[in-house]
């Protein structure tokens, strides 16, 4: 049996979940680190609060991704069933839709009709799904891939500031944690920009600013409540 490979959309879905998960992991954990540090001088309180936040946050992100991608996958499967029915009941309009698609690409009406006839004769359902919805038959968004990607990336992202705070002692503890957060946020900004063909430098600076704002806001909240 031929092994089924993932489409680019399926791969990007997992990568997207990973980037979002790592961003949330970094910001959530560093927020707890600085708020608890400002409110309490206890290293034990800091460790317990951060670990609890890391674990609960990772599973929360994974659950959210699973629910979201499951809905998308279900919608795609509903579309497939609807198009199956339309091919049987309204084949003429389906052919017209394929023809119009190629006419919009700049191909003549006569040639577009020939293309539609040939494609619908070979792979009718696959053709309709691809042209009308950009869906590949048999390839649907996988909620488990998105959930695992989000869980793992959230954990890895959160470990950046957490391990730095634990391993670095003395006067360099806070500066090192801030630096680790900035580096991690810069990496996720760069990756997300490259995936979306966006402005890399702008995305990096935006993520760094968001990270610094998260740190200072949580620190001052901790100082006020502490």
C-alpha cells in the first residue's frame, strides 16, 4: 500500500499550532515567574507556581487546539459529503464551476470546458473539492497533530524562562531570564514571519516588545499584590 503523505496545509497546521503554543508557553510562564518573584521571595513558591502553570497551560493549549482543529476537520468532511451529492444531482453546474475557475485563470472558454470534461471524467470529486474549496480528498486537518504540537511547544517555550530563573542565581537571575525570554520571543517571531511571508524584523521586534511588556506588567502586579 502506498504511504499517504501530508499536504502542505496539514504540515503548516502543526507548525502553526507549535509556534502559537511556544509563544503562549514563554509568555505565560515568564508572567508567573515575575509576578510570584515580586510578591514572594520564596524559591519554593516560585518553583511550584511555575511548574503548575507550565503543566496546566500546556494541557489547556492542547485541548483548545484539539477542539478548534476538530471543528475544522468536521467541516471539511461535511463539504465532501455535500459535493458528492451535488455531483450526482447537479453535474452540469459542477462542470460550469470548474470551467469558470479556469476561465478566471486566463484560459479560453473552449479550452476550459475541455479541461473540466477531462478532470471530471478522471477524478470528479477530487477536482471539485480542489477547485471550489482547496481541499485535498482524504487529507483533513488532524486535531491530534495540532494538540501534540501545541502541548510540546508550550512546554519547551515555557522551559526557556523557567530553567533560566532556576539555574541562574544572584544579581544576574532577573536579567538572564529577561534575556532568555527576549531570545525565545525573537525566534518565534522570526518563524511565524517566515511561515506567513511577513516582515521578519518587524515580527521579531513586535514579539520582543510583547515579551517585555508581559514581564513588567506581571512584575508590577506582583509588587502591588505582595
